[in-house]
C-alpha cells in the first residue's frame, strides 16, 4: 500500500536528483518523468522543482498537464526504441 507521504518523499528525492521507484518494478510508482526506470528521460531540475511545487500547492490542472508531458515523452521514447529494434 503506497501512501501519500511515500509519494511526497519520492518527489523530494527526485527533485534532489535521486530517481527512486516506489514498490515493486511494474507494480509500484515511477517518478513523474519515469527516470527511475528510464534514466534517459530525466527531466531538467527546473521542471522537477516546478512539478513538486504544483503538486504541493494543489494546482491540479498544471500538475496534470506536466504529467501528460512526461507521459508523452515516455511514449515517444518507447516508440523510438521499438523503431530501432523493429
Ligand atoms: Zn520506475
């Protein structure tokens, strides 16, 4: 069971540059930019700080917008990887 405080701790570590995955691989929670599992996706520090601020101040629309941006990067990265293999 993953609690909000675990997520807040993960966010802080991530902002500090330590991308950590909560819980089991494939079941737990990735960092917002997925850099715990895909280090090449690591977001710049300014983006990490902004994301944390949006989360902690409950600016949900902006926060979700950033999540979508990170998700989009992750998906296009996967497509590139698949393209290289295929
Ligand atoms: Zn992960």
